[in-house]
């Protein structure tokens, strides 16, 4: 249990330092996550909200990663040809 709490604290500290380094406010990542969720929900049945991570790139710029789990692809004309996944 203590190891998990320590890991969570380290992750929060890392996020705070990244925010400071990027020069964005605290609500920035939260807003970005909500916007990403709205976009992805147009195309997928999400199982949980997406996780968004932003970090400074090694050669300048930013690295942005979005992780999301979906149970299905929503059907509309452009995705109708996708095969339904087998479980």
C-alpha cells in the first residue's frame, strides 16, 4: 500500500513539474482530457475517460500521448466497412 501511495505521489510531482516546465495552468490538462473524450466518443464506445500526457520533447516541442480503451467502433458510413472485433 505504501509503495502505491509513493508511486502516486511521484506521478503527481512529475505532472506538476511538467506543467511548470510547459508553462500551462492546472486546468489545461483537465480541459484537454475532456476535449479528447468528446472527440473520441464520436468514433468509439469508450470504456473510461482517456488519459492525456504532455511532456517536453528532447529536441524541443512537445510530446503528446493519448491512451483510451474502447469497447467498440461506432457505426456510420465511413466506419461501416470495419470488421466487428471478436472477443
